[in-house]
């Protein structure tokens, strides 16, 4: 049975569900998601000013947006821009629109039910199905962290000459960073993330100005073209962009961290939380769109049609930026932004790993041991790859990791759409028919593109 929201776990006892939104969940004990920071941030009353309420809810969206501008995006955006010019810019735009919708649904699920997506799956599905979904999600997180860790290691190598393997080892220190700053309050982590995003944004504002893009071709690139689907090589990169932009672990992350706000457990309180959390994530994802578009546009302007169409490797792009653009700071700022992106992404990825493991397995461990375990699941494969491949092939590996992410995306999207469209679980907050239809259409597009990619891959 379910318990009322905002009740300390130690006081919970079995009782009948108290609201319509709780009747759909099958569980007897209600453990809060990220219990150490659950409802730790106060929000103003409903009659407070718009800006006070927005500031109170501002933060989770930026943490989610980090996943949409991580080093995996760099690899796919660089490959897309260098090979196909501005053509795949429409894929970046569409992917961000998909992301805005799906993150809105994740917000609704977390605010209304008090369950993150991993907990919701454990509540709803049988144990075997939940374990399969957990394994699929861990694969996605490992693929994501492969991109983030290798990206950070490449940045350290470009800036300081540090070998890739040592760079991978250093990225594990984010476990200690999360532990230290989370004890200072979740707002501190949100502020660190926001600061690093400002660094990334500033660096790419310079890059896009220095690259002098063809603005007419750029605007045409925002309109989808049929050849994106009919050209297998272009489709491969396009699905990599989709996988890099709409990340499955971000849905788990967002449905959890919105619960760090201490909202009123009433319909009015929840509607306010959904409204401002959605504004927060939508604005943050616009920033992520700018960064992704800037990477692709910079690659298109600097490399496409200039003898560098095969650039998909971050290290090669770094070496070529300054001589091609003639801007002395281009390469250095590129590496600085890459390092900021990698560190931001590993920080939020660590939290996502904790949420997924706790949610699916209900595994209770000491915070440092839990985070170390979730981190090692992702870091060990990245370390093996870094040692085995070195600098060669990392670009292709990054693109491949994003395609793997896209293939896992359906296993997070379908349950999310199912749950938020179920009146027994959501009550008056259930998706309206129009929204549900759009959500299923987005899910169908994602699944259809992935099936097509697999067919193209195995038929040659």
C-alpha cells in the first residue's frame, strides 16, 4: 500500500491509499528518492511573486541540461557538422524539442507521485521486468559515462598533456566532490553546475562568432530533409545525435531531483511545482540547444568542404580549430569547454547512477560506498577503453556510445509515457489526450528510427 507524501520513512505503516494518484502504485514502504536531500529546499507560498517562485525552482533543469551538452554530444555534433555541413542542425532542434516534452513528463511523474522513474518501474512491473529495465539503464549510464569520462580525459590531455588513462582515473574524484558538496546542501551542487554551464556557453559563443558561419545555410539546416533518413551514414550520425541529446538517465534524474523542493502536497502546490519546474527545464534546454548547435555549426563552418570532412575526433578538431579559423583562443577555449562539460556530466551522472540503483533495487548502502559502486560500474569500462585504444578511435567510440544510448532510450520513454498517461497513478494530473498522443508519437519516432538503424546495420 502507499503512504501520504512527505511522511518520514521511519513513521510509515501500511494503510489504504489516500488519493487517486496513489492507487496505481503497488508497494508497502515508501522510501524517498535521494532521501538525504529530499524536500530540503523550501519554496515560497502560492501567493508569492512569479520571480520568487521561479528562483526557488530554478536549478534541476540546469542539472538535466548538462546531459544534453556532454562530450558525447560533441563527438556526434562534430561528426555531423564536418561531414554534412548544416544539414543535421534540424536533428539537433527536433531532439531538443523531444527532450523538452519528455523532461516535462518526468517532472510530472516526480512531483505528482513522489516516485522517481526507477521507483515507479519497480512499483509497477514484476521483479524480472524491473531487473531487465535496470540492466538496460545501467548499460545506458555506462555508455553515457564512457563519453563523459573519455571527454574529460581528452580535455586534460589537450590542456596539460596528461595521458588518457590518468585522466580517466582523475574523473573518479567527482564521487568525493558530490559527497562533499551535497553535505553543504543541494543548492551548492546546482550552483556549481550553473557556473560550469556559463563557462561552456561563453566558450562556444566565442567559437561560433570566430567561425563566421554561413547564416543562410544555417537557417536552411533547421528544416528537416528526407536524405537524413535515406542516407544510412547520415542516419547513423543523426541517431547518434538523438541519443546524445535525449538521454534516458536524464529522465530518471529529473523525476528525482524535482523532489528536492519542499512543496505543499496539495493539488495547488503540485500544479505550481510542475509549472515552474517545467519553465526551469525548458529554458535550460534552450541553452543546451545553443551549445549543441554551436558545436555543429562551428564544425560545419571550419571543416566541411575544406578538406576536413572526416573530422569526428575531438583531439583532431582541437588541433585544427586555431589554424583553420585563424583565432588564437579557439583551440584553448574548445578544450576548456570540453573539460567543464565532462566534469559537469560526471557529477550529474553519479547522481543518476545512485537514483537508478536505489530505485530499481531498493539497495541501501552508505552514501560513499553507494556512489563509489555506481561510479565504478561506468568508470571501469571507460578506463579499459582509454588504455586499449589510447587517442586513436576515441571519436568513433564516442559516437558509438551515443547510438547505444539511443537504443536504450525506448526502455525509459515507454514506461514514462505509460505512467503519466495512467489516471490511477496520476489522478487529475494525468496527461490530456492531445499531450498523450504527442508523447506516443515521439516514442514511436524514437523506436522506429532505432529499428531502422538496426536493420540498416545488419543488412549492410
